[in-house]
């Protein structure tokens, strides 16, 4: 009794929103959930879409409601729960069927699962989904990894439900096995950096200029009509202008300054380091969340240690706007550099320009700059660096000075700007032909005879250290 186009397991926030989105586009979805009581409630509350939602009480029911080759999407927590589901459903599936993992999974686990399931003739798709609940319901950005065969079957559904940028669906098959989850991981790393840099600018305006939350929100709202236009600036402006109904204070003023993380941003940095890359702006954003958790230590240190602030001019609004722009360019450049390195390592042949395109709508880091990035990434990138393309150099020539002034002013005043300064240091390291690691090489050779290259001769050399 095959009647559904796709099966969906996991009716949490994201799963139920995706099921409704699929139904909205005319697809019949067989839905199921670990807690079976959710299934009928979900279908009952779906109004006219209920006709396209088939309640399935067991995995066997969901499999039976699909014609082979089947596609079943799992929207459940990554890790052990996914392994448990794979174990349960695999004996019920047949050659050519596809399991999609739409969670924020570690791409290494996705690679391992792909390999293991291929032995049974099954396809495993790691799908990065961005956009939160609203995106899942009305149009997410999706980054798909896996075989082309499974993609060809899922593509019509994915393109229908994806966010559209000027009509272009924000979904792509980015590569095989773990490529989709890797691209989503890097997306989240960039997301962490962008959020952190906006928060750093907020900190400068609050603690360096004495502005209140509402004033900062209005400024950000204005920036959102210019080159900084983005979802994250937009929601930051909204958050800053929201009042807590209980106290009448700005909402952000009653929120504890401790931020958690589920780990995807951290994976970006771990993988970047393994690939010999630097993600300074992203790493700083992760570290900032970690330090933020040490609230008690920070209370104590504020009085135990002295900041000894130095005189400096407070940064202007226009410098702050440009600094944020430069920081955003660098954090994306770092993200794309990591993607390129991973693509080379895992033979994914990632199309960086297409990845920028599918991030232009639906996802959390969507911004007007992504269109510029997609163009910059389309051509040849000198030495593999996006910031060396003519378009990016044009942006940076205007914004690097402001970033430098903003970081300098914040540093002098003792206001932490780890992500903005990480971005600046990376930029400065890249554009210094003669750096200082010659001394590192001397140190390594002196204590460990590691050898070094000379400027004036080929080959490996050792120093005659006194
Ligand atoms: C998205 C988000 C989404 C989520 C992450 C990050 O693209 O829609 O990245 O996947 O917000 O869970 O959350 P943490 O900040 O808790 O790591």
C-alpha cells in the first residue's frame, strides 16, 4: 500500500516544520515519531495539510507506505540516536533505498555511516539544514552530501521546499558522503563569528560609548539597509529594541551574559586545525562563549585584576559599521578556505561559489554580501584566498582602516574584541611578506635540529648556534 513520497521520522520542531513544508508543496509525507502520541496530534493539528500527512506508528508502517526506492528523512539528535535508528531501520529497507540525516551531525560519522550502509546497497545522505524553525517551515537552505543517485530522487522535493533567492532554490548537492554536513559545520562556524562580532560592536557601544540597548538597536536597524544587510544584524536590531514585559527593561539587559553551544562551531575549528588552516575569527567566537560561562570567575577578576585602560578616541559609528563589514568578509574568507582545504582532502570538488549562492537565502548567515562572495568565488582566487580577489580588495581597502581603529580603541579601553581582532590579525599576517616566523624556525633548529629553509639557497639547512 505505497502512497507517500517520503517518510519522515522525528516530529520535533525542525522535523514537523519540514513535514508541513513538504505537504505545502504537494508531497505526501509518512510521519512517525519516537513518542507515538505526538503523531496523531501533529496530523490533527495540521488543518488542510492533514490529507497529505500519513500517520505511521512504526518503522515498518513508514517503510510500507513508500514505494521503492524509498527515501526516509530522520530529523533527530545526531550521534547515538541516529546510530540506533539506522540499526532498527536497515533490516526493513531494500537495495537502493535512502536514509537522510537532517541533523547537525559530525561529518566524520556521516562518512563512516555512508561507507557502512553502502555495503547493504543503501544510500546515506548527510543533509545540513539551516534557518531554524521558521526556515524549515517556509524555506530553509540545505546542503546535501551523498550519492548522485539518491540526490536525483530527493532533488524535486528539496528544490520545492528550499528558500529561493530570486527564484534560485537554496539547495545543492555539494559532494559525496560527509560533504553536506561539513559545509553545514563551516556555516555554523561562520555563524558563531558573525554573531560574536555583532556582540563585540554592541559591547563597544554599550561600554565605550554609553549607549543604551534601544539606541544600539536603532543603529543596527539602519545598518541593515546598507552593505551589512543580513538576517543576524536584523534580528540583533530587533532583540535590542525589545522590552522585557516583566521589568520594563530592555530584554537584553536582563539576560545573563553566558552563551552555550552545541558544538558545530567548535568542530569547524577542530577540522580547520587538522587541515592546517586558521579560523581565528571563528576560534575566537567559540572561546568567547567558553569564557562567558565562567561568570563567577569574571565577577571576581573584575576587582582582582586591573585593566589599566589607556586613553583612546571612542570609535565612530561609521568606523564600527565598516569594521563589522571587514570582520564579516574575513570570517567568510576563513570559512571558504577551510571548505577548499577539506574539498582537496576528501575529494569532494566543492563548488564554493554555489555554496555561497545557496547561503543567500533561508540560512542563518544569509546576507547581501553572500552575493558578492559568490561572484568573487566564481573566478580564480589568487593563491586560494577570497580576500585577494579584486572585489574583496575593493571592500577591504575601505574597511580595514576602520577595523584597525576599532580594535585599537577597544584594546586601549579594555573592551574585549576577540573575534574582530582575530580577523584583523589574520588579515595582517596574510599581507606581511616578511613575517617573524624565521625566529620560530631558528628556535626549532636550535633546540631540536628541525632544520630550516634559507632565503638565499635551496634545500634544508641547520644553524651553527652559539
Ligand atoms: C542554523 C543553526 C542551527 C542552530 C545550531 C547552532 O543554521 O539553523 O546553525 O543549526 O542554531 O544549533 O546552535 P548552537 O549555538 O547552540 O551551537
